[in-house]
C-alpha cells in the first residue's frame, strides 16, 4: 500500500470529509478521492460511505486509518533514528495557539528557540471551538489548545503535553464596587451584565458553572471572543467578564478578582500527532515550550 494514500485516508477521517482533507493536504478534492478509490480497489472493501451530503469512514476505513497512523509513526521513527546521528536536530516546526495563549506563550517561545542553531519556529493563531483543536494537528506540528476545568481530554489520536493551568478571574472596571475585593462569591454576580465568549469555546463552560453556583444563568449582554475587546468593554463599564490571570493580570483597563466556590480555570496543553511527536526537532521545541510554561507558573 502507498504510504501517501494511507495518510490521505487518515486525513479524510480526521477532517470529516474529502474537501477538508484536501485543504490540509494541499491537494485537490479529486486527487484525494482518487487516492481513496485506489486504496479501496487494493483492499477490496468500501472505506467511505455517504451520510447526507457528507462522507465518513466505514468500519474498514476506520481500521485502515488507525493502521495508517502506526505507519506514519514508524516512518517518523526511522527518520528520527538518522536525525539522532547529527550534532543537533534542525528544521522548521509550525506552532499554533489560540489568541490569548499566543499572547502568553509565543513571544517567549520564539526568544528561547532563537538560541537553538538550525531550529526555526513558524507561528500562527487559531482560535477555534474546543472540539476543533485536534483536527488542527493534521496541518500544524504543535497545537497549543485550552479546555476548562472538569472537561474531558483530547482522545487518543494525539499526544498531549500539559503546559499549565491558568486561573480565570472575574474582570471588573477599576471603579467597580468589587474591584478591591480579595475574592467574589458567584451569587454577588447575579445582577451583573456579562461579556461572554460564544458557546462551544472553553471559557463558556466556566461561566455556566458560575451561573449554576449563583442560582441562575448569567445575564449575557455581549458575545465577544477577543479578550482584548472584552477587557475594553469591561474597562468602560459595560459589564464584567472572565479573563485569564497571567495573561491579563497587568492590564490597566480592568481589575481581576478571584472567584470563590467555583473551580474556574483552563488547562493549556500542547497537542501533537503521534507521528509528528517522533521528530526530534519537534521534541526540542516542546521542551522549550514546557520550560517556558513552568517559568510562568512559578513567577
């Protein structure tokens, strides 16, 4: 079997269809369909099936896609065995992070990696819904993702590197009655107008927990995913919001007040495909990212 065709089938499964797989593989949808059809002729069973207007893998397709992951891991291990004979690993590593995670981590990561000869990091920001982070690993080497306290993990298709847990505090305007408090109880926020992220994004789950402890859903007036815009609205007196402590603790527009009685935080983790995790240069970048996160938590 052709290794490239196997990885194409794997992308069809992880991306949820031919068109999305073609996009991450930089192929045409026709080329993707042809590779999958060639595999089907080879194995003698259907690997995909229509579901409405979409496409999904059959049981046989799922089994072959899982085997394709093992093939990719073996190939990367072979390349890493040769790479280990060099004086030091070299290469380019693509790193993506959600917006506020990029603000917190990427400048320091680039500074640290600049000290590693022959290692280059290319960064992007991808602020997606929580269930879309894993799919990003098909085209990005290291995906910095976040999930709220109490949420399930990312599944077994990726290697997860925990970086840090960042508390989420209530952000209020400097002149707000709660601004000088050491902590705030959820019930004290019952009458506040909230600036909240859209549903499906990690912080939304934490805000729902605040509402549960307050005895009723929060009064959401604005849906803003950009924390800087949310901080601007809060600072101007147009509501309160939840902001990550280390990312926005020094922002002069707001005051951050810890929540009492609610475990409010987000887990920031690096997601890497199993085969990508075998690359030595990726391991070097992950080690620098982990060390940087440790410094942030200690400080």
